[in-house]
C-alpha cells in the first residue's frame, strides 16, 4: 500500500508561483512512476505532469507547458510541482498519483494505482 500526501496549495495572485509537494510512504519510492493531475468543480480530471522513476523523463499537459515543472527527490520520497506564471484557470484541486508497476506512466490516469487526497490551488485576479 502506498500513501500519498500533498501539500503546498493555497491562494495566490495571478502571475505568482507555488510549489506543491507530494510525500509518499514506502521504501521503494524510486520504483514508482509519478504524476500530477487536477480537477476543478464540474470539470473532468486533467493531466498536469508526469515523471519517470529516476526523474530522467518528464511530460506535461498542453495547458501548463513552459510554466510548470515536475521533479522528484527519491532520497526524500517526494515529488514536486513548481508552478509559475499562474493563471485563473489553474484554480483546481491538485492530486499526485503513483504507479508502482511502471518506469513511466504518462498522462493516462488509469495507469496510476494510488492517489492522494489533493491540495487546493486558488488563483485570484
């Protein structure tokens, strides 16, 4: 069983930055492919970013490319999402997800077996 706990969300003005963290339980974090997703009220879940086990490969959703950066520290069992140039439309509940079966799982939410409870990001004008 893998437990994921997100933190770092909050209220920020448009154009500002936030860094989200996702702490994972377990001794084999370095073997998990990780991803970030988000979901706003009355909207479908949206892929944000994904990172491979070793951190050598990343991919991003089109709406966040060039503004968000995913990274991981396997020694700390943590994955991060650095969010810059935030926009009103980034307002959402952000979730991290883990796939212990694959090196890299990309944008397919169904590949991820474990999900955190989410952290709210609100961007104001």
